[in-house]
């Protein structure tokens, strides 16, 4: 055992972690995983540190090494530890980052959307909750390079660009607005929502008229950001979300069918004034 993992072991013991702590209300490996998770979240095992080896952990919890291995697999799947092999290998507590948070959230959202456990209305609503304040903050925090990047995301009005490039321009515009808000947590939470909508619902299904509306909305958002008008920027982003919602709902009903979340929600929804856009 290394000096570092030995210190972690004795620190865990000092926190009162013994075999007696385990409550036999589920599989032993699950109980070990939950207690290790608690120790990690409480900082007993710090980010970047190596956990005690399997033998020490087995003694700490009063279980076999195979139980410890299964518990570590659970923690690895949760993104809390990374397991490496070799003479310097072991289980290391993951260094947290906003990027890691975003990657995990995108994976979970994709599974939820694919299994129809969340609908397009919920995803668009969550985007609105995050991106409207982001636009407000971006108006006073943006730098000139943000404005230049946003201008570069305005695609031509003529439908001559390949659709993948239009998608990317749309994505980069919203990503830049969130980045201009200068809050990495907002970015980590917003990008996965956008990615799920883009990959699952838009693809090549949205008509060109939809993209012209997006372009007009983006110009209004950009103008407010250029003026440094936080209220106008938030209002323009909120209006944008409301205008794109009907198209997402229509495409979602085509993708999911009438029994999907979007179809069920549409049954009780009032008609959208002005049609699609």
C-alpha cells in the first residue's frame, strides 16, 4: 500500500467506518459502494487520491475482495473513480470538472429521451430556464471575441449550406451565448439539453422556414448583446424558445408517435397561433 492510500485508510477508520457500519438491507457490494460514495462526497477520499487496495477495503468493511471489486465497478460506472492496472494502478477518485458533469448529464438525458421518460416539452422548458438567464448575464459579461463569434454563426438566408453546417452554426451560437455568461456550470447543464434536442429531434426534419425564424431570432439576440441590454437579451432568448417550441413538438410527435410524451401533451394543448412558426 502506498503512503497516500495508507493515510486514506486510517482517515476512513477515524471517521468510524467499520464492518459494523454496514446495514444488511441490500447486496453487500451495493452497501460498500454507497459507503465509499459517501466517503468520497464528504472528502474523506479526496479528488485525485488513490483508494486503499482491495485487501484493506475488504478488511475495512468486513467483506470479501470480490465484493469490493463489484463496489468499485459501480463507482466507476457512476464516474466517481477511475480504475487503472499495473504496478502503479488502483482505484483513484476522479477529479471533478464541469466537462465531466456535462458528459454524464448528456448520457443520462439521451437514455431518458430514447426511452421516452422525458419529452421534448420538458427539454425545451429546461433550456429556457437556463438560457434566458444566460443571455441576461452575457449582455454585461460578453467580450468582443464573443460578439465576433456570434456574428460568424449567422448562416446565409439562402438554403445553400449543407444542413449539418446549419446545425453546427445554430449550436455554436447558443454555446457562445452561454460561454459569454462566464459560468461553467451553466454551460455544463445547457449543452447536453441542446445536444439531445439536436440529435434526436431536428436532424433533417425541420423545414427551411424554421431555420429562417431561428436566424431572425439569433439576429435579435445578437443585437441586444451588442447593445449590452440585459433585459432585451433575455426577452429575445425567451421569445426564441417560444417560437421554436411548436416545431420541436411536431417533429417529436413524428419521432415518438401519438403515444409518446409529445403526442400525449399535444392532446390537451391549445392550437399554436400562426401555425408552425
